[in-house]
C-alpha cells in the first residue's frame, strides 16, 4: 500500500501538463514528492498501528517495526535532500536552501524510532510532517524554473 501511494499520487504532479503545453519542469520535483509522500505514509501508519493491528491490517510500519520504519523514513528524507541539491545546482541557487530537508533526515525518522508506539505522538508528528512537506513542496516548486 505504501508503494502504491507513490504510484497513484506521484503521477498527479503531471496532470494537465501536456494540455498546458508547458515543459516537463516537474520532473525535478518527482523524487522529493515521493520521499515526502512515503514518509508521511509511514508516520500515518505509526499513528494508526494499534487499530491496524487489531484489524489484522498489514502495513509497512507494522512489518518493519519502529526502527525499520525510521530507516525507511531516513531514506525518504534522503530523496528529498538529493532532489533538492539537484534542483539547487540546476538553477544555481545557494545550497543553504537545502536545509529545509533537515527535519526529514532527523526529526521524523527519530519520531518513528523512539515514539512510533505512541498513537498520540505520531498523530502530532503526522500533522507536523504534512505542514512541513507542504512548505517544502512550495519552496521546491518556486525554485524550479
């Protein structure tokens, strides 16, 4: 299900692009979007883990556990950082803009690793991740020529 989210939602970045006649400028954002989306999905699954377990729903978080989900979240953060650095290099923007990726490499993986068992903390982390991802997406979209 987690990977299906990437397959279902990532292509939505390109909806209407061909009709607008615009260049495929959003390709540089695809990897960052997938990283943000999958990380949010992991935090969401952690928040709902007790309910999912009772309902015998098999999620990535339950399969990997807190530490495994944290490692995957770190990899997702790496996608965000890598896509950002690529974009910054391409447009000639200063590297400090990449600092927006730090929470995806530190805070959210740490939340999963140390607090993944707390539905309340994960619900707050999910909301925080959602707002952070929206802000990062806005920044990256604005930087993309």
